[in-house]
């Protein structure tokens, strides 16, 4: 069986990339807070407060370094580094 690139699903149909302006401020803040409080999130050797983590991720989001991605199949939202998004 050979691989046909045409058989790959179109990821743009599954994933929707949103800007912070597409959501309410409350929704964006809730998403960022949930993201930074996930198990396994590592911020290095120095422990940082929730407020510091939220501010750092929010700056990355506002600067376009991180994107909001909605997965239509799983009906979940995630924050994704722009480089991961470009790598597809």
C-alpha cells in the first residue's frame, strides 16, 4: 500500500485558529488561567504565581506568539505555540 498525500485530512476543516479578539475578554482570561494551571506545565526552576503565569501567556497571546486553536472533532480549545502551528 502506498502513501497518497491526497488521503490526508484537511486540517483546516478540523482546526479553527482564533485571535483573542474573536472571544470575550472573560473567555480569553479563563482559557489562559486554565492553560497555565494544567498538570505538567513547567516554568523552570523558579516557582511563579498564577498571576505571573497568566500575564506571561497573555503577552505571548497578544504578541501572536501563541494562538487559540479550536478542535472541531474533539470540541476542545487549546493554546498552541505559533511554531507548532506552522509545523502542522
